[in-house]
C-alpha cells in the first residue's frame, strides 16, 4: 500500500471516530501557511496539466524549491520521481500526487530507523545539551521542554551554560521559576565550570532531566568548537554516557540559513537531533525535509505555536497529514 493511502486511511478513520488528538490538531493548524501556499500550487498544477510532461516537472521543481525543500534535495527528488514515472508508466498527474507524497516521506525516512525519541538515561539524570545561534528561541525552547518534562512528573534542572551573553543567566533563571524547576547558573564564569557544578547539584538532588543552555557564537567556530569539546568532556566525566542528547535549535522562518547553521554545528559537535521552532510562522514548512536530507539528523521537536504546550515531538505521519490534509 502506498504511504499516501495508508495515511489517508489512518486519518479518515480517526476523523470518523472523532479521535484526532491535540498533537495532530497542532500539525493541522501549524502547517496551515505552508499547506495553503504549497498544496494550492500543486492543485493548480494538476489542473493546468492533466498529463505528466516536461513542463509539469519544471513547474513542480519550482514549487518544491519555493517550499524551501532545498535545491539539491529537489533535484534528487525530481530525478527519483522521473524514474518512477517511467518504470510505473505514470501519465495522470492526479495519480502522480500520491507518488509525490510517497517520495517526500522516503526523503525523510530514507530506509532508516528514525530515532525521533529522546534517549533517556535509565540510571541517573538524562542530560540534554541545547545548542544553536543566538536569536533562534533556544532559551524559550529549554523552558518549553522543562514545562513538558515537569508535567510528566520529572524532576528537572536548568543549567545556564551561556555565561557571558548579557541577561542570559537571569533569563533562564526566570524561566526556571515560571516552570517550577530547579536552576543553576553563574554570570561571567567559565561555562564548563558552571556545568560541572550544576551536574553535581543534579546528582545530589536526584534530578531526572538536565537541560543545559550554551553560547551561540557561531561566527567564531574554533572557539565554540573548543568550548563545546570542553563542555562535553566535563559532562561525560560527571555522568556516564552523557550528554544523552545534543539538540540543535533552528528557527524555521530563516529557511536555507537554518540549513547552513545545521551544517556548521554538525562540523563542530555531535548533534543527535534538531528542534525546529516557529514552524507555524512560515509558509516554507518543507525545511523539515531539507534539513534531514542536508545533514541526516532527525527533527525531534517542532514548535507549532507560542504556548508552552506548542513544542511537540516530531511525527512524520502527522507532518505529512498537516501538509496534504486537503488531498487526503
């Protein structure tokens, strides 16, 4: 069965039984801008061309690039699509839409086991290191994750590892108070030293989840690489196997610039997952696919609104549903 039909059947059954959950609703609402822009153009393309042609492929290529899927990803995608059109003798553009949905899913999954779940430490604290340039919503993301884990009954500690940016420590401290979580931080101190002391506190307090903020000075990659290497060593010495996750926060509205950030951070530290913020604020939601294709790192959380509950685990089927709802 095609993925298109599988997703169609799943969500039609849920709609019939009225079991569409809150997360699915968030994908539906959060991807509205992308859906209106992207899917309406696909629909118009299907009306303009009822038969598959070279002109159809050229216009489809432009639509995909405008959705911020990325030029290289789009070129590979179109090539795969052409092969399927030839091998399956597809001529009808309406039917081809189902193949497009399938192939977009394949871009993301790529025959791999997608590890979108957080790696939880079974013995002692789970340490999640948060990285990303300034201004992408890293501190707010930490607060939303703290809120999520606190509501799941976990004991959470926030560590302010961004020690030199003006107001960064105080900002995180305020978020810890708002989320009723523990906090450790010192301004104008060595980041690795602060993190070391924070992890000592985490073990003493028998904390479940540790969320560590870090500096985002990507313009000096060597310094940041050295700092993150030092931080990783300190964390690993304090807690075996830590950090259990290193999550890169990217603002979805920055488009291709976000992909460049992902590529740069991948060079300087071991990124295990991506948090894509403000996905609801862009009409170019194809960045989810572009980032996975560019750096082969799974998206683990997406921001689909401003509320504390609007940062949710990424789900590829819900994403495809949110993107193609009107076609299912």
